[in-house]
């Protein structure tokens, strides 16, 4: 029997396209009529077809080399790709793996004429996509020229009313205070302390340093908005006087301590603290008498003149030690066995039904009940602008929930084997060092005689692989540092 998988994609820039549910239904009907067995479903939601940077699409292409199915079934060819060049490459990959692409709605014969027809359809899809993109950009520019909000994230201090950005006066006072204090030389941490003491919070919590720095760097508070090289002064009302903003901007440019070098990447930045004084460990560069550049990690407390005596440590030495030790420890069979077992357990729990799927299903039922109630009211003659608007909102919510439910169900459609898990785990350890550090390491504590590395790890590990506990430790003898304590943290 012929076998296939379905690939469906919902494009956020084209609200007239078939929903995911509609695509799946048409593909399943096609498969049934043509005696094709559907083995799996791959779904990308709110993903453009102008490029192949789509998670499930890439997974489908990779899975085709397993030779487990004969066809990839799509609603239309533009669901597969709207880029003719990339479409050709990926269809070639499928063909080499013995897989053929089929369009359920476009009857393309397997003949030389069919090849020409398919090429024309792909060309039209790419033209449509380029034209649509041009129209969207043109429309967005017109929106900005009119001074209207184009959507997306709205920064602290503003609200949107009737598509116009307006000042949120209570938040604007906080923004002005932050700028004025910083311009007077007050440290960000002290600004945050002052705001907290006054009972001023951001989303119910004290302001974070990054939030305050982002506020100080945003030119929008001075009334300037830049996009694609153009300057717009009619979108964001000015909150901070120009002279204050310029003064703050100059101070920020002067205080570039800790800024990442464009030539040298410090892998461990923002991951380390001093074991003696608790201050962050930051990057340091020096030049020897012979002109050779030396790069170190140095305690910020010692740099600022505190009594901390933590010595500096060479950048390359420390980074190589951390990365190599991490790979060596996580590659041990004992650790790999427990982690893979944990991943398989998680997968099994997901396949038995996810809380998210249950929540979405319950919300869908509630939405359907609300729609039925409104329809009953309309049938009884209760027709107002409010009921019509509410019915439209509920129908859009229902369609969105149906798409989300299908996506959640698709997550459990493929069950990875233990060998797949091991392959994935091994590849993860071979990631570029910066990614390895970002994903696995929670914190590094430096002493002069030891290093404590705390890892992010949701799985308990024990020496005998039986009863788990929350960490394990090892000691490694090295030249510059006497020992390294590695702790897996939950």
C-alpha cells in the first residue's frame, strides 16, 4: 500500500488561506480516494513560505531519508514553498530519498507537461509572495507616515488608542525619573532601589537592570522612531526632553564596560560570580610590555577597589576548561543513560495526553457553547452591533483554538526511539561552545583554588542509576586550579 505524510502550513500574512484543519481534511480525502495511508502529519503555524526556515518542514525533509513513506501530500504547492529555488532543492532531496511531492488541489499529471505545469505554478506562487510582501511594506510605510501604530511590542510609558500611540502619564513619570537620575550619575541598581522603595514596580515586580537599560537606550522616548533608514517624528509622543536624552546617551556610550567585543567573544560573560565577594566576574584586557594583548576574567568587586583579593584567570584557559569538562562529564555512559531514559519518560507522558491539549479542548467547548448561546439569541430576534461583534470574535477564537489543538496533537504523532534520543543527545554536546554554555550552564563560581559549575538539569542522577538524587560531584587535578567541583543542579 502507498504511504504518505501530510505537510500543512498556516501563513500569518494571508488570512484568506485555508486553515490547518481545512488543509488536513482535503489531504485526507485525497489520500482516501487514492488508496494512500497517512502515517504522519507535519504542521507549521504562522510561518511564511518564502523561506525554508520552518521547524516541521525541516524535520519532514530530514525524516524523508528514513524511507518510511512514499509521498508528501500538501493542500497546494504554495504550502510546500513559495520560493522556486528552495522548492527545487527540497524536491530534489525528497526524490533522492524516493519520495514524491503531491498537491491535493492541483491535478498535476506525472508527464513532461506536468513538469511544465508544476514549474509555472511555483513561479506564480513566488510572484504572488513577492507582490504581497511589497504591498505589506508599502502599507506599513503609509501607516507610519500617517503616524499610526504598526503593531508589535509597545514600550513602557505608552498606550495605544484608536491606532495612535499616546502617553501613559503614570508610567511616563517613571521614565522621566529614570532618565533624570541616570543623567545625574546615579547607578542603575540605586535607581531600582529607589523605585522599589517608592512602591513602583513593573508587572508587579521590581524593575530589572536590563529593563532600565533598555528604557535608557530607547530613542522613542525623545520622539524619534527609525525604520529602514527613515526617521519618523509623528508616532511616539516625546516623554524625555531632547537634551536629557542626549546627555544620557553620551553617558551610556562612555560606560561601555563589559560590552562584547566585535572581534573577541567572551563565552562565559554573565555566567560567573566571585566565590569570595559574590560580585560578577567580567572580561578584562591588558597589553604586555612587548605589545601582546592578554585577555582575562576578573572580579568586578576587585576592579572597583573592594577588599576582594580574587586573582585574575586567563580567558582561553578558563573557557577551554569549562567546555571540555562539560562535554567530558555529560558524555559519560552513566549520565547519558539516565538523561536518555528521562527524555523517553517525558515523551511517553506527552503521548498519553498533554495538559495543554486538555486545556485547549476545554476552552474550545466553552467557546462553542458561547457561540450557540449567541446564535440562539439572534434566532430570537436579539440582533445588535454588540452581539454581531462578539459572534465574530468567538468564531475567530474557535478557529484559532482548532489550529492549536491540531498542532498539539501533531506533536505526539511521531515517537522517537531510544537510538534517536541518543543521536540527538550526542549532537547537542557537539554544539558550538557558546550554545553549549547558554543552554547547559546556570552559573559558575570562581575561587582561586576551585571552580564550581552549576548546570541546568531537570533530571535526577545517581551513581548506580537506581534511586535518583539532585546532584553529583567530581574532582579534577589541574595545574592552575587545584580542583573543579561540578554540580548538576535541579
